C-alpha cells in the first residue's frame, strides 16, 4: 500500500534562525570539518569535488579533515579491505597537498569522541526524522538485514561536525539533508540542555563537484563501484587505463560538441572533466574548440593524465614510507581529541552525566 506523503515541515534550524550564534564570526573563529568515506578507491570526482577544495580551504580557515572509516561499517564489508582503503585515502590526502602543519588530518575511528557524542545526540534524535533520511529509505527500509548503524549513521555524521564546533561544512545537494539534521540536533540539544553546540552553516560545493560516470553520465562517478568499473577513473589508474576508459566513454548521437547536460550528457561530462582538470570555467567556449568527439576525448585523456601523474608520484613516495603517514595520522588524532574534549565534557555535564 502506498504510504501518504508527509507534508513538508520547516526544520528546527529554520524555525530558530534568530538563535544562531555563528552569524558574526571572525576569521580566527571559523572552522571547517569534512571527510571522505573509504568505501572504495577514490575517483577523479573525489579529487575535483573534494580534495582540491580541501587543499584550497586549508589556507583560508582552520580545518579538520578525516577519513571517516566508522561510516563504512554501516554495510557488509571486508575488514582487511577497509583497512587498506583507509590508508590509501589518507595517503592520497597528503599526496593531493593537505599539509598537516596547517590542518588536522586523522582517521575518524582513532578519535573516540565521534562515537561518544553520536550516542549523546541519539538521545535527542527522533525515530521519525531518521526514518525520513533518503539514504535509509533507499538502502535499508523494509530490508530485514539492514544494520542499525545505517539507520543511525546520520547522527554519527552530525557528531563528526558538532564535536569540533565547526562553523561551516562544504556540502553538495546529496548531503544537504544530513547537514540539516545536524543543525536540527544542535538546536534541539541547546534548547533542552543549554547552549553547548555550535549550529554549523552550509557552504555550497563548487560547480565542478559532480563528475559523472563515463558509461552512464546520468549518475555520479562512484568510488563504491567495482574497482574495475569502466565508468570510474581512479586516482591511481595508470595512463593506459585512463586512456581506455575515456576513449570508450559514452557520448551521444550526432557529432556536434556542445555543453548541454540535458541533450548531450556524455559530451557535457567530458567537457566538465576537461574544464575541471585545466581550470577553464567557460565550458561553452571550450566546446567550440572541438569539431569531433574524438579530439575532445584525446584532450580529456591528456588533461587527466597530466593532473594525476604528479599526484601518483607523490603517493608512491609516501606509500614507500608508511611510518610517515602513520605519524601524521597519530598526531592528527591526538589534536582532534584535544579539540573535541571540551564539547564532549560540556555535553555530558549538560545531560546530567558525571559528578
């Protein structure tokens, strides 16, 4: 039976807009938190849409970046593969240019504050609002072996942000609902127990954040696809693999090159990738340079390879010195724990825990 559609309700964060304390912040008070889930090998989309943004913003405000390995436990997984993917992602963070002397870089699972604050926030969250989360409805609802963690992980995501009193979180459309929940939980906690948590702002992801699948340009390139998926360019793919994937990319009927996402999604995706790799923003002007799909694809190959080659070299150097990466993650976890400690202490005291 079809369930009746629930009327849209304003969020608590929207209803209490005037209560936010972060409206007037100095540069020194701004703090950005973000991370990537290690559920697959990182793709070109992760690089252009996230890592490049991380590298830029680390020089503008205080930043904490994590590999959110706890989120990978919400579905069936291979522990050895998770461990390897987490290390690979952390090494790619460094290879991309994240500077541990400027930002805090750590593994989420190394900082107990995430799980601790997550439970405290679960004690203020409602079953109804978690049941409305899109990813739960799509991946878990009415499936008997759905893990409880898939239902509650948006609260863990909120804890990832609120533990550090982040003032802003870069977010794409696919994560907007989760950040609204984080804001709602912070507002509700503060109303019930006192002003402990900072309500974070959403900052929009850049235009180049969505790189689409080369074989199905109607969906985003996904790190969760099989490692050998032909539509996903992995950051560690060698040049010959990149060439094969791009040259076999789906285009469209016809031969005219133009940036039209609706009529020519395949060609538009290739132009997006080329623009993202070269820094060109006028994609209509970029399209006018090409008389054929073949020449466009060849230039996309060259641009992707040119972008990834230095990244892969830095990765190889770092991977050869595992102790250096371990030291960065250890120091990052220690620093993250220090930053989160006052929030955890204040939240527990506000709830009536402790002496």
